[in-house]
C-alpha cells in the first residue's frame, strides 16, 4: 500500500513539473484575460513585490493591486531562507513587465527591495513604462551638499513629509539620481525612493 501511494506521489510530482504547466505558459494567458477585463489600457497598474515565508517555503511574489487586494501574478520559490537578491527580484519582475507591456506600471515594495541597483535597473531598462516606489532603510546614505548623511539623521517634524528631487542616494557611483520622499510618523521615519 505504501509503495502505491509513493508511486502516485511521484506521478503527481512529474505531472506538476511538466513544461506545459509552467507559470508563463499556463498561468499568464489567464492573467492577461483577467487584467484586460478589469483594467483599461489607459490604466496605471500598481504592482506589489513582496517575499513571504509560508511554513518552510520562501516565496518571492509580484501581485497587482485591485480593490484593496493583491492578486498574485507571478512567483518564485526561493531555495534559501531570508531576503531575496537582485537576480531573483529581476527574475520575478521581468516576465510580468513583458506580460503587461501595454500598461503603465507603478511598482511598490518594502525595505527588502531598497537596493539602489534594483532602482537603477528599473529606471534604466524601463523608461516611461515603469515607475517605482521602494521603501528605504534608515541607514541609506543621501548626499547633502558635499557630504553624505544617513536618512536617520534627516530632520523632519512628526506627521510631515518632505519631497527631495534628484537626490544622489548611496555613495555608489553611476546609479543616477532619484526623488526621495521622507515622512515621519510618530517615532519612525519612512523613506521612499522613486
């Protein structure tokens, strides 16, 4: 009996790994139909990138925002614990941007996706199609005059926001300038780069 159940399990595993059932081939046509039914081509789609730990499975996911919900579009199961890296993030974002190339896109993400290299890739590779808002860490450096300071040192009053245009963020060269919104809520300061 145990041999039969093990055999059935292996058959199911092989079935689920068929190329014909891959997400881009099987799932993307359904996503395209759903998006075209719900959003007009003049709509701006808000995409949310997030990583979640579900039991022992680490999942990097990109979803579309709709009526205060996040509808999953594409995901990748990571073979490690903890944060994703730039290559994994690009591997999840790239096929979705190709799928939704007819739309204007706004990508939002939390502090895990603060990388200036992700910002640079989005800005350089997807001009005029993709905008992004990536939450930054307090330790991120910003150039003020001729010297750098950390965002945690930036003076902002509670409950207020300050928009800084064309800021050099991080000391890394050749990654361009970005707009930075600094917002202080109660004890914490939230920082977003776009």
